[in-house]
C-alpha cells in the first residue's frame, strides 16, 4: 500500500491479483487494474506525477499512468519476485528490490530507465528500501582568477582601434595583474536511501545522487525493515526478534543509541513517525497499533 498525495489516492495491491486506487476523501474505488497472470506484490507512488510503479512476482516492474489508466513503462531486471519498491522524495530515483537481495536503480526523470544493478552474494532473509528526506547542503565555492587590467580595458575599447595603436599600447608594458576572488553559494539537494546488506544483518546507506556508500551499519541480527527520522540524523531499525534499534548517522558505521524490547507479541510489521518526529507508531502481528514517545 502507498499514498499518492498529489492525486489524493490510496494505492493497494491484493492477493486477488488486483491493484486498486481509492479516493482519500470519499474512500470510493477510483481505478482497478487486474493482473491474473503476474501477481502484483508491492507498489510505490510518485510524489508529484500522476504515475505509480509496481513490482510483480515475475521480477517485472511496471509503471502505471493513473490518468490514462494504462501501463506506460515495463522493465524486467530480475528473474525472481520484487518484494520492495520506493521512490525518492523528489521523485528522481526509483529503487526496486528482488527477494534475493539484488537492487535495481531507475532514473525516474528519464522514463524510468535502469541505471545500476547492485547484487549481493549472500541473500538476506528480508528485503526493504527506504529514502530519507531531501537534505540541502550549502557550499561556498571560491573562484580565483588572475585577470589583467589591461585586458579588461581592451574589452571595453572601441572595435575600430587601429593595429598600430594596439602595438604601441603593448610596447608600454603590461600592467601588474590583480587576483580577483569570486565567491558563490551553491545549494545542492541530496537524499539517502538504505537497502539490506549481506545476510540481512547489516544496513547499507547510499547517496541517491552519487550512489556512494555513506554508511554501513552492522546490526548484528536479522533486519526486517528500517526508516530514517525526519531530521535525517538517525535511522530506526526493526529486527526479526521484535526489537527496534535506533542508530545515529554521525559516523560511517553508525552509533548505537537505544532500543525497545518486545515491542509487540510477534513481528513488528510496520513503523512510522509523526510529522514533527516526536511520536512513533508501530503495528504488529498481535493486531495492535501502538504509539511511542520517540524522545523519551
């Protein structure tokens, strides 16, 4: 399930081989796609465009146009089912995860063309992908250029100046050069995305722009899912043994901060944070929904 905020729809996939869109205000069904041959497994809504992407049991990823109610792109990067799929917050990157841990990156700005495949030698037990919020980074770039004042005057002089006068000007000798420094503030927007590492007991976090590994966190037990906090300073990891661990992203390896023991009787199936990041919601196999004070 995913929310398409731009269209104000909820998108669901079901065991009856259907993909359905529901109106958030009336809860009426808007559109239904049926796929009896290839079962849909996971879905991700584009944050701004009227499209969504869906991973299928065959290993195929299909992009659906909501307004035209059709499939607009179709890619097969895997031979096994796609279990997780997600767009970046800006909608520039789409990540799909196969059940064997392989990951495909798609450029959503260029018709979702695949750009990179990441493979694992040892498959994790669970697969998951999550993006952080966009991070604005301000960089001050200084350009040092040696500019001759003679050349500046020459650029402003008349184009009809005679060759003799220019030669005479050169004979007078060049004036000393001056160093001029020009400083510009450049704002870049970057986000992070995390995927499962080898054996599923470590978390790999990459830059969505450069696809450079930023963090590798060894959790020490099987990871079910994870998500970034609103300020992008921490990552919340849900483990197979019903624990929730929180790590700081201040270092490459991640710094262990705290954990919650036995959050639910059974597996923790989902987590989410409030908009202000002060509260955490968890859902479990015990059919309970719990709210936690995140900062407590």
